[in-house]
């Protein structure tokens, strides 16, 4: 049976969250770095596709190749950890502490940052003959996007700050849905389909993702963007990260936990009785 | 065996309908809000794709990502409940009352409305720098559509009212087909394929869906549409909801129940004997 | 094991043919009406896609959503019954008579006609503000096609009549291949893939299908086509139906029955020995 | 387990080759005629798609629908038989003779020819109002291609003859890869994916296939091409057939047999030990 | 269960690496030649698609048909061997030596080279009427690319050399991810999906692959490129090969081995306990 019911995948969510907290810092950082790098390279591909076709939606349709690949390889984005690591704490799993949860966030964030910046640097070499040539069209598009998504918000002051925070919420609502998508099936095909859909949505609507941005902004600076590191952090990375925490935890993982999780006894009964269970489908 | 036969999925339909009636109001509203929000965000993506390409059919091909995602997560649209909740009543399941059925419709409707309006508001912030900038092209297209799909009907008087009601029937005929599509398979891939097809049809032909419209019209107003809440309710939401009830219940769930359901004893025999059953396919 | 071997699916073909003959008239007509309606709505979508893109092939790629959906729901097109219902008669199944076979053709035809015309009427309302507005571009395209595919043949006299009959043969050769496609697998994905391919072929090449035309021509008349009911029947529906019978029965179901069916004892042995059977694939 | 290992599918290749030799002439010709007809109709679709879009690659992406359909139905192209029928002879299977192998080639060739020419004739009727109207754009494109792929080679003399022979080699290298593709999986989805890829390659690069050409050239003549039957046979069909034999047998079936087949004892051990076997994947 | 967990596929990686080292030189070269040829022909298709559409991304989306086909047939690219063959050495498998590992690299390289050059020669015949006609547009595009990807780097001196080396790293990071992708599933569909994604990335971003280039540059010279064999080797093949070794071994296979492999005892425990294991998904 390939599809996991809500009851089942909610338990997987808690288990995976617990596994992240129990992971060694070395693995967390290493897997985070690999994940950040793969996500970053997919951004380069998506922007390339969008620039070639003049259609950002084409880039969005292709973009999930990165997310799906890193997930299948067992690697982690901090945005997923934002949503999942709190669940075992809420569920009262033994030995899980707030401190442990925060550490898992920190290590994953650090790993993602290392991988994203490293691959941005390598790609900048590839795109500019090691900084001896002008960037390609996709590079210029990234520089422009980096400016728009920092200085563009700054120009609107508090409203811009609210905007970037809300885009962070909307983004990780979808990204954690993608992370959970991979838990809905045990087949590669099922996982990829369920991941692809929400990741396509967030990229197609231009929401703000903390890890994508660890790549986009450093690369944007190398491609000639006018933003500074300060602009990136204050007008994007920090509010986006906060928005990602809210979106991933409250809108997605937490909400599913509340309605499908082990604490909702009525849902358990209902799940056993009626939702796509084997008895239901073979009853006379 | 992945595909469920008509006999099997008709039973799942009744079981799921019963589960909706037995669900707690809290879960119904929470799941409804999550469902409405995900459907709404998919509308934003579809309109974005249509505007970028100038081809509404491209938006329609992408749109089902929302419906499929919310269904896989075990969330509910009231339009599906319109079709399924009456079945256990018709089938005479113990403890199922008309009152309970109507409550399930009401709670799901309320949940969808909350989620749709909330995400419309968040998206409006994301699209307008928190209302300090002009809407993007997709926002203007939504405002225009909101006007056309209220004031446009009003201009035709009774004929317009009939039109919107018929579009509601045609819409939920397809949407409930999509809901049932998810019951045809136990694999993520099979579910998504069977959902995608009818949802693509309804969106590609511009039919009227009560929950999509809970998002489209409020967002349209925020994006500068000229319609009023009164226009929305009278010239769209109410007749569409009535049409959705007729389409989902009579054309889809009811019709399948009549021909494949447990009350049709001849269908039961036939199903056991010949339709894709294991014996048939391995007989000498 | 998902793929059924020729030996296996040929037996399913006979079983399904027998089931159609044994079905009650009520179910035959009801399922036929639902099938005709879903096929018709898919025609509207396909024409819409073709008109938007200017590429009929895009419409053809999308069109199979209707056929696949109705097949998965256990509904019937008369064109499939043309091919399958004669098989149990040929195979000498007990209790199967020519009369019963012809009745199954008649009921399915009647059901398809009711559903097709009904949904054509509803769609005409949706497309013209209940006949108070001009048809959309897709509507005009359907009117034009309806003229071309009746008056256009008439202008060529006997050669036109031969043409429409041949197009009917070619069409149902492919459509019954699609019906059989659904028998090649027990998974939703496998069924849909195997149905999609031949249905795409027939629509992409503009062949003539009796049930599609029950929708296309009435709708074409409502959209302003110049053809009459007489034109439709004489210069399309009747020769197409005859062509569909020949194509579905002789070219597809009958030919497969002859070479793979239970009467071909050599095929049985061969099938058991070599074609993708488990022994073959695990022999040393 | 859906994917068959090289060890397994190599055995299937030999078994299928043996089955072709043991098949009755009647079945060989009938299945060949059905296969040739389906392949031909897919050529018409692919050319239609290419002409509509102005992009031959679109035609190539769609073209495999024919090959996949005929393969799933258990029908045979002589080009596959070229590659597979010699294997049981090489493997020393009991009762297999060179004479039997050559007969299997001959019957399959004859069947393909009958089906291809017949469907070319029917399609010509459909495309020209039974030869009373001018051909459509796709028909003219086929006439032009038929000239270019005979007279075009002739204009280059011996170099042209070498070219058409090499294109025959390259073609059937891919087509037999497609035939073997269907043996890599027991599910419809897996078979279709593995067939689609090499068939797309050969059509997209315009290689020369003996059976496609049995359809393309007769139809090209009916559509107004200037070539003669002599041109077709001498400057295309015969050298292409010889190239197809070399490509299918030497480059594909033979090469795989040599490295993965039962005669390579080292491969057998290796296969058992390491390649995706169950032990490997569950070892601690 | 179709998806293999990181723990499982890491073991498959070591097993496959060991199998490559133990393979006979004859098989290594033969399989390498077949692999190189299939990869090369896919390059020709991808360039054709890119030239026809004017969109390189379309070529990139199609390109993986070659990689997936050769992988499913059990054939080998040296770039995969670069990443996998060192693993059994690192893991201390019995009988595995550095010498054996280097030999496996050498034989695979040699096989790939033979196949790539051979098919480049055959395709050049097909594209130029055996060198008696001008190349088609795709041929000219390949000649231009061959110049740009040798002389273009040379023009930037050391910076160009660094660029081509980095592009080699980035390339095989993705290609070995594709090789591992095939180990994530035992179904054809799952394998193909997991291979397609990283292969699309590398081709879409124009990274440098040692085996693709064994085809691209010889063919480029035959199509009129100005580069010499010396240019190809010094300014492309050698630095690309070194980059491929680093990328495949360090970034991909080695990194996954470190974090998921048998030497990481914590990962083993974690894997058993929480990641998508059956217990997790069925716990109450």
C-alpha cells in the first residue's frame, strides 16, 4: 500500500522530527551543506529556464528537481526542520528538549548556509570564466532579483518588512507541505509527485525561502547586484527565516498535528474506521 | 491491486461521507480552513501561469496541484462534502441524520471560507507590498475576472442567474469526480492522476466553484475590482453553491451510487463476476 | 504484477463483453448517459485548448482526460460495446444471443445520446449566458467543425460518404484499443497511460467517433452552425456508426481475439511458455 | 519487483526470440499487419504534430504512442524480430534453425507490409475525401519527406547509399532497445517509459526504419510525391532493411547477449552477487 | 517497498562499486562502448531539440533519455565509476586494491571513448550524406559549441582552466547523483524519475562531462569546428576528467558514504529507528 493515511504520515512527521534532534552535529551540518548546494544549483537551472523562455512559470515547473533530489538522498533543509523538530517536543517524546530542538535548527541552518554559499561561488566561477568575463543573462537576472528582493522591500519601509515576512510564511507553508509530501508514499514516484506540487507553487509565486536565499543573494552580489550583506540579512534573510518558522510550524506541521495527530483521539478512531482503510474498501 | 473497482469505490464514498458527518466541528473547520487556503493559493498560481503565457489552458493544467495536495493531506472542501455526506443517509447508515449532514455542510463551508479569505489577505499583502504598491498583472486579472463573474452575469438578468447556476452544476459534477478519483487508487500516483483530470476540466472551462470563489472574489476586491460583497454573494456565491450541490450530489455521487452502489444487487453480482476481477484475468 | 499478458487481457475482453450484455437496461442507459456527458465535456475542453493555442494537437493531448475518467468510473461508450459485446457470442458463451448483443448496443447508444445532448445543452447555456450572448471562440470553432464534418462531406458526394465511413473505421480501431488499454493493467496509472495513447491518436487525426459527434453536432447547431439534424444523421452519425462498428469489431477486438484468444491453441501454449511469464524471467 | 536485471531481461530476450520462431505463419502475419498499421497511423499523427507546431521534435515526442501501443497489445515489428530471433539460434536452443529464423523474419516483414500499405490507403482516403480533394499540409509534408529520403539519397550516389544504410543501423539500434525496454518491467508504466525513450531518439533524429517506411513511402506517393516504387525499394527499403538487421542484431541484441547473456559466466556470478539484488540492498 | 532508504542505497553504492572492479576488462570495455554510444546519440537529439526550438532548456529536458536508457540496460559511464569504485576500497572490502580501482576507471574510460567516437562518426555520415553535403543546423551548433568549450576557455588562460575544472566538478556531482538515483528504487519508473532530475540539471546548466565530450568534440571537428585534438584534450578532456573525479567522488559518493554509510554507526541506528521505516509508519 503506497499512500500513507493522515494518521500514519503524522506519526512519521513526529518520528522524523525526533530523528533530526538526535542527529549528530557533524551529520546535520554535512547533510545540510549537501542539501543547500543541491537546492542552490536548482535555482540556477530554474532561472536559466525562465530567462530562456521569458516565462517564470517554466522555471517554477522545473525548480522542484532540486528539492526532490535532496530529499530522496536523505538530506535536510532547515526550513523542514523548522516545521518538524518541534513536533516531538509538543508530543512529549522522551529526552526531547527545547534546547535540542533549537540546536537542530542551528546546525541545519549552518549546514545549509555553508553549502549554499560554496555552490554559489563555484557557479559564479562557471558563469564568468572565473570572474574574468561578464555574467550570462541568467546571472544578471539573479543580480536584479537580489536587488528587488532586498532594496525593493526597503523602499516600502515597514510595509516592505511585513511583506517579506508574509512571503516567508506563505513560502514555508508550502515547503513543509513538500517535506510531508515525501512521507505520503514509500515509492520514489509517489514521493516526487507529492513534493513537486507545493514546491512548484512556492517558486511560481515568488515566495521567500531562507535556504534558496542563502544562495540567491550571495550569487546576486557576485553577479553585480547592488545590495550589501547587511541588506540581505536585514531586509530578507532574518524576516524570511522568522516567516518560515511561523509558516512551517503553525500553518503546516502544527496544524496537521492538531487535527490528524495522536493527541486527537477522535481522529484516530475515524482514521481506523473510514479513511481509505482496507476494510472500508472491501466491505460488502 | 491499485485500482478499486466501481463496487469498491462506491463503498468508500459512503464510508467517507459518514466520516465527514461524524467528524468534530473543530476538525471540520480546521481541515476546511487548511483546504480553502491551499486551493486559493493554487488559484493564484494558475492565474499567474495564465497571465504569463497568455494561455488560460496552461493555468488550468497547473491548477490541480492545489486540489491534489489538500486531498492527499486529508483536508476537505465543502463541495466534496455536498456530494458524499448525503450518501450514508440515503444508504440508511445507523445514526446518520439529515441534521448531521447539514451540519457537516455548514462546518466545512465555514472552514473553507475562513481559510480562503485569510490566504487571500496574506497574498494581497505579498502582491502589493502590504497595500503600498500596485497589484501585479495576475492581481489585475483576478480583479477583472471577479467583475466579469458577478457584474457580467447581473447584466444578463435571469439568464445570467441561470448561467451561473448551470456553471455551478457543471463545476461540481467534475470536482466530486475528482474527489472520487482519489478513491480509485491507494497509491499517490494513481490518486493524483485520477484527481487531476476532472479538476483540469472544470478550471479549463471556467466553471464556478464555491470554494475557489471564496478566494477569488475577496482577492478581486482587494486587487481593485468594482464588485461589492453583495454582488459576490447574490450573483455568484449563492447560486454557485446551489449549483454545486446539484452537480455534486445528483450528477456524480448520487448517479454512481444508484448504478454501482450496494442497493443495486445486479451490479453487485456483475461486479463480482466480470469487471477486472482476478478470476477473469487468470481464467484459462 | 501489473501488466496483463495478451492471453489474460483477451479473456478480460470476453468477460467484459458478456457483462455488458447481461447488464440491466437501466444501468446501461444511466452509465451510457454519464459516459456521453463526460466525453462531451472533454470535447469542449479540447476545442478550447486548441483554439487558445492555435494548435489542434494540444487539444488532442488533453482530450483523453474525458475518456480515461469515464472508463475509471466504470461507465460505457457504445463504441467500446460495438467491439466487445460480440466476443462472448463468437466465443460461444452460454446464454449469450445475437438479440442480447444488439440490445446492449442499442441501450448504450441511447444512453450516450441522452447524456451527450443534455450536456451540450448545459454547456451552451454556460457559453452564451443562457442564449443571450454570442458564443465564445471555442463555440464558433465547434459550429464550423460541425459544418465541415457534414456539409463538407456532402459536397464530395459518394467520395465524401466513403471518407466519413473510413474515418469511422479508423476512429473506433483506436477507441477500442483504448478500451482494451484499460484492461492491460490493474493500476490507475497503467490504465490511464494505455488509454491515453490511442485516444490521443484518434482525436489528433480528426477521426469520426459516434459518441463525440452526439455532442459536437447538437452543440454546433446551438452555436450557429448551418447544418440540420438531417445533415448530421445522414452525412455523419449513421455512416460513422457503421464505420465504428467495423473498426472496433474487425480491426481491433476481433483481430486480437483471433490471434490471442482462447480459440488459438498455439497462442495459449506460446503465451504460457514465453511471453513475459515469471519462469522465463527467472530461468538461469 | 518491477525492474528486471540485465541477467533476467537477457533471458527474456532469448525466450521471446524463440517464441517468434515458433509462432504460426498466420499469427505472425496477422500480428505483423496490426503492428504495421498502428505504427503507420502514429507516423501520421507525428507528422501532423510536427507540421502544426513547426517543430519536428514535438512530433518525435508524440510518435512513440504507436510503438508502445502495439507492443503492449502483443504485436510484432520485423525490426524487433531482426534483433531477437537470432538469439535462440546463437544460444543453441533446441529445435531452432536458421531456416526457422529466416521464416520468422519473412512472415513478420510480410505482415508489416500488408498492414502498413492498407492503413496508408485508408488514411489517404481520410485525408483527401477519397482522392477528390487536395491533401492536407501533413500529407504534403509526407510527400516531400518521401522524395527527400529516396531521390535525396540517390543524388549523392554511393555516399547516399552509405548514408541510408548507416541511418538504418542507427535506427534499429534504438528500436530494438525499445523492444528490450518493454522487457525491463512487468508494469505498463515501466514498459512504456523504457520504450518511449529510444523510440523518441530514433524518430527525433530522422533515422530510417523499415516498417515506418512501408507506410511513409506508399502514402507519400498517394500524396503526390515524385518517387517511384523502384526509388523506394532501391534507395530506401532495401538498404534500410539491411541496416536495420545490422543495427538491431549487432549493436543491440547481440551486444547485450554477449555481455549479459547466459554464455558469460562471470556476468552471471556478478549479477547474482551485486547488481540491485535483494541481498545487497538489505545487507547491514 | 520501492524507495530504498539512505542506509540501503549506500550499501548498494558500495556493492556496485565492487562489482565494477571485479568486472572483466572485456565486459567493462564493451559495456562502456555501448554506454558512450547511447549517451552520444542523446546529445545529438538534445542539440537538435535545442536548435529547433531555440531553447536549450528543451534539449536539457529531453537529454536524460540517453542516460536513463543506458543505465537501465546495465551499461556504464566512467563518470559513475569515478564515484563508486573507490567506495569498496574505502570500506575495506576484501580483495579490493587501488590498482584494481584504477584499472576499472581505465577500462571504462577506454570503452566510453571507443563508443563515443564510433557513433560520432556514424552520425556524421548520417548528417552529411557521408561527408558529401553540408551539416545540418544541429551539426553547426555542435561545431560552434566545441570551439567555445575549448578555444573559449583557452582565451581566458588560467582562469579558463579553473572554469573548465569547476564545471567538471559541478557536472559529475550531478551525474553521480543520477547514478545513485537509479539505486533509490527497484521499479523502472522510480529509477528513471530519480535519474532524470540531476541529469537535466547538469545538461541545462552546460556543465562539462568527460563522456559527453568524447562525443561532442570529435563530432564538432567533423562538423567543421576549428579546434584541434590537442585543444580538446588540454583545454577540455583532461581538466574535465579531473573535475569529474573530484565532483563524483568527493561531493557525491564520498559525502553520502560518510554520512549514510556503514562507518557512521549513529546513522545506522537512526536509520533503523526513524526514517520511513515500517514501524514508524504504523506505530499508534
